[in-house]
C-alpha cells in the first residue's frame, strides 16, 4: 500500500477482487491533492457487494494514524 499522510482523499475504485479467504482487496486511485495518482490497496474482511460491483465507484479514503477507512458511494 502506498503510504499516505493522515487525511481525507477523494478516490476512484480501479480494481477489486476477493481472495480464497473471503478478503476483498480494493485498489483505489487518489483523484486530487499532493497524492493525486497514488494507487492504494485496502483489504476488507467483508464486503456487501460482489467485488466486481465496486469497480468504478467514487468515494473517500480516510487515513488516521496510518490506518485506512474506505467509504464508497
């Protein structure tokens, strides 16, 4: 995962897949600011949608003390 400073970033989902353990790995690209163009991978233990349904979604990536939180919509 690309190291990002704490803050809120506008993102776009460019890839997502669920592994054999049920963990969904979501690749997002940062859309603006100093980190524009950075690709970050966030892993989730559960996802409400199929991984393919996440492709193309916009949202926010919130970094707090190096830990990511992803809000898609």
